[in-house]
């Protein structure tokens, strides 16, 4: 049977207009691999069974656990309820799980909050001095939606590529990521590709990469 843990919220950090980072006390001996997630619910009456997967965005050796979460305006939804969370409130979390983990240098492609599994991976690579030539292609509706923009710019420099789909005056590429974009911007199809975002986004990117000749073995995504 899977372990569950009750954890207390220690700190809440605003990231964008609708994204917050929640830091919680770390249970003794709790372990995860960068890229993994947990099933999280609120330890409140009526919410305990409303579990959703969220990715750890801290480092494995931090003395806290951290989740960076997009908060949606859905009255019955967990992420809407999270807007009201305060220090001292409690989450229930499961043991870590997930198929996204770092396998080698490559291109990370994220849509919106799909970037969260990559946050811990990039922070871990930076901690080890192994960012190398990894790159991140990050698609958002507007520039205001870019999560951790300053941190990614500092870590990745010119290898941080922003795509903005719903803001015509943006300084960035202003269309959706499609096969044509990938063909123009990716020269090496033998490297690893890490893909995370809404289901349709992920499917379209994976299909395009396969059509361009990427090997299925090099595609890393949540199955």
C-alpha cells in the first residue's frame, strides 16, 4: 500500500499572476527524483479525496518540499481552493512517482504549467554544474505567464527559448510550436526530448518529433 504523509505549509511564494509556490515541511526520509510528482490533496474536511498530481520543484536535498502550481478559476477545483491556503494549513501527499527524469542532454519542450517537472531537473543540473547544452522551449499565452522567467534566463541564457501564442506585441516567437518550428530549430534528432504540457500539446509535439525522425527511445514524457 502506498504511503501517505501529512505536511504543513511553511511558505507561499507568488510567481506570476496565477502561479504560486508552496513550500511544506519535508517528512523524514522522504525521497524523490527530479521530475517526479506526488498525489496531493488538502487535509480538510470534504477535500481529502480530491487528489491531483503535482511535481516537486525543489532539490532532492532541500530540507523542505516545494510545489509550483497554476491556480485556475474553477469553483469546485483543487487549484482554485489552493488560492485560500495559508501558512499552517496541511496537505496530504503520496510517495513520489512519475516517468519524467533526466537521462541525458537534450531539448525540453513545455506548455504552460507543464514546465514544472523541468524546474527541479534544471535546478539539480545547475547544482551539479551540468547544465551543459540543454535547452528549454517554453510555450505560454502571454509573457506574464512565463513561470520563473528570470531563473531560467540565468540558468540557460540563449538556450531558453520562449514561445508566446496570444500576445501579438511580444518580442518572442508568436505562433504555436509545430513541426515546422521544430524542423527549423532542432538540428540534432538523436538527442533526448523531454515533453510536458496539456495532453493535446504533448501529443502534437511527440507526433511531430517522430515524423521528423526522432527515436521513440529518446522521448521522455509522462505516460
